[in-house]
């Protein structure tokens, strides 16, 4: 019985002119938003490409051997801009734009009963706080 009521209500809503006009309006607004966002996306991609090129150049300069790359890390790892950000905008201020992969060349010490070792830390990922106002 409830199935028939739900089915009839859904059919009434789907066949109404209000639903068709709302769907058409949503599609038109999304297309206008996508066209307007295209310029901003191209600008974000240009900045991203420049950052990636700088990171690649830095890696080429500092990676004479695999040992140095393991110790120093890759540097900044940048986030690619989303091409679908026009659909859901507003959360990008809370997301990271880049992650730093590296080390401060800290020297650690490990001591056993009869032995003592000094070593440099291997790099790690450091996530910067995107918004200092947020407390997690």
C-alpha cells in the first residue's frame, strides 16, 4: 500500500512542469558557472605548472645520488587544482595547497648496551595547517 502511494507521488512530481523547469534552470546555471570558472581554472593550472616545474628543477639539482634524495626528501608536493571545483566551491580554503616532504637534517642517536649509533633522519611529510583558526 505504501509502495503505491510513494510510486504515485514520485510520478506526480516527475511529471510536473515545476520539476522540468527546475531541472532546466539547474542545468543552465551549472553551464554558466562552468564557463565563468574556466578562466580561473586556467590561471590555477598555470600556477600549478610553474610550481611543478620549480619542484622538478630542484629535484634534478639536489638528487646527485639516491642517498641525498632519501635524506633530503622531494621538497614541496603541490596539489593539482580540481577541474570540478565549479560544482562545489568553498572548501578549498580548508584544504592543503602543498605538502612539504623533507627533513631538517636532525641527527638522532640510538644506543644499545655496548654500541651507540648516530644517524640522520629520513625525510617525512609535513602537512601545513591550512587555516590557523581551526582547532582539530
